[in-house]
């Protein structure tokens, strides 16, 4: 069966209510082999948590990635951030096998194709130096190796580090395993051929790697220093009157940022206040990949979420704490007709992530 037709039948059978789905990977290209699997991305409405599964469907091996629209966007962004856009390639370069949204799958393909074509950002000086240092250190190990087994293992590390360095300084996407070679061939086919031809010849391999190092700025070992002193940084004071409303908001509440990347230079933490007026409820929302901890300062706020498809309500008071896991739709309510509810919030991201939703069933 044609892989696109097979993927379409797979999705219709196992995920008949999917918003949309893609099939991609080598199975759609001239690189297809007898063991190539169907890489299938399925997007569902109201999925509690994304997952990946390897399975066999009829005669096909399937690598299955199941997401909500929110989690797919988060995973794709993470792949771009790591310079390894695996999911983005499946979606952008694959085929749409189902779309019940009136075109959102095709729109996403176009958006991701543009991001892939733009390439990754230019390396920072620190990132470029790290590539140079790793490859320089490996070349020193290779030149001094006397054990044939060690020389073989170091040689393969040199092949990979040379490829990664060339891709990094050339603003090309990275990959792992066979995808590292595919990305290198797409970026510099001549270099890929040279590396493969030299992989069993240490002197020849060192010459190829040194050529890449020269393009990256030259060998770097002596004098390389990675900054790593977290112990001598100044504390940051944010007075109560300096709290900022310039942060993500939801209807029915007011958020004030205290600790963030903008206010204090934090990189993995956001902290602030939320005020919910008397007899008011917030809109339904979630906080993406952020873990959220809440401390009730005053008032009697309620926190509403779904459990087994039904609304569950946590009634809280001053001194109580509430934990909100990533991606969980919820809302805050203040049933008190006369007193404002005030809470302090801490999140595990640099900035406040707020995704407003039409209802608690949506992701």
C-alpha cells in the first residue's frame, strides 16, 4: 500500500475524530528502505497529555506522535530551539492525511516550511567556541591514540563533531544518527563525502576536520574558558510599587509581574501576583509547559479544572497552596461578593505563559 494511503487509513481507523494528521519521514522519499516506518503526527482536541508510541499496524511499522495543538506547538518550538526540528520536518515536508479544521494543517505546513527555510539563528560566540573546543580536543585525542579500538571510537566522534561544527557555523539544522548525515549532505554534500571517505584513515580524517575548524575560526583548546560562576551575582530587589502589569493577562483577573527575565534577569522562574475582583471568575486558560505554584494571600479563591470529564473545584483560603501542572486548563473564581482575592504565583518559566481557552475542554 502507498504510505500516504496507509497513513490515512491508519488515522481513520485509530483516530477518527482527529483535528488533523500528517505522515512524513524517509518513507515518502527516495531514501525509503524496507524497514522505513510511517512517521505519523496526530493532533487531537482535548488530549490530556501528549505521547509517543512505536507500534505495528497491519504490515507497517509506525512511529506515532499524538498531540494537542498546544503541545505540538511547544514540542516544535523546543525542536527549533535545540536546532533539531524533527517534528517540524515531519509536518512541513510530509503529507496531510486528515484535516477537519478547514485548512489549519496546510497553514501549519506553510508556517513551518518558512521557519525551516530560514534556518537556525547565528551561533553565539560561546556556542561557536564550544564547537571549536570539542573538535580540537577530539583531534588531540585522535593524534595521540595508540590503541586501535580507542582510535576507531575517537575517529567516529571526530566525524560527528566535524559534521556538527560545519552545520553550526553554517547556520544549518542539526540531526542525530542518520539525520546528522542527511542534514550535512543537504548543507555540504562535498564535505559529507570527504568525511565518509576519511572515516577509517586518521590522518586524512584529521585533515578534513582541521579544514572545518579553520572555517569556524581555528583550533581552540588552550585558553578556552566556559563561564560557570553562579555564586557571585548580585541580588535583585523588586519593590511592591514596581510590580508591572506588562505581562500576559486573562479576562476577569489582573496579573502583576514581580520576578521575570525583564525585571530581574531570571532565566527559569516567573513570580508575581494575581488579583481577582469580588464575585468574578477568570477566563479558562492554561500555562503551557510551565509548572505553577500558587499561594493565597487573602480572600477565598476557587480553582476549577476537569477531572474525568467533570468539573472539580478546590476551595482555598489565606495560607493555602495550590499546584497547577503544565498544560492543565483551569480558571480562578472569587465567589466572595465583597472581598478581592489576591494570590502570589511562581512559574517554572522565565516569562508568564498564558494560553486563554474557550472552555476547559480545549487545549
